[in-house]
C-alpha cells in the first residue's frame, strides 16, 4: 500500500474501533499497491490529515489485505474515499482529486 505520511492504516480487524467508534468524522481512503491514482492522492491525503486533524481523522485501508471491509461498503474501485460519522458512511467519492477540491467536498463534514 502507498502509505500517506501522517495517515494511519486500518484493517478489517480494527476498522470498527478506529473508524466506526471514532469521536471525529473519519475519511477512509480505500487503496491498493497496484493503484496509480492512489499514489497521486497520497500527498493530498497527508496534507488534509495535517490541516484538518482537529475536525477530521484520515485513514487508509488496503482493499487487497482487508477485502471484507471494502466488500461490506460496496467499494469497487480504488481510490474510493468515504466519510464515516457516528459509525455510518455519510459521503462517498471515487477517484483522485486535488487538495482544494477535496477540502471543498469535505467542508460540510462536521
């Protein structure tokens, strides 16, 4: 998996604790080693994780090593970005995007 700096990795085993029970909204990137656009998105996720750390937790989940979680949420392509709040998915975005656009799309997440 292409690890974004400052972004924790979650797995099938700890997804419920790290994402569904988190106090803050959580942005999950469903990613994979073979995914070129995921590599492009890594520095964007790192920047968003740093800038928004007081209001948003950012994590990555490798769809190849944690397929059950990806399947449970209907993830069919990487990168898929999903926002979870209170244990429920509240927003889903597919594909890479520049930081400014991602921040605009996350502006209403509280």
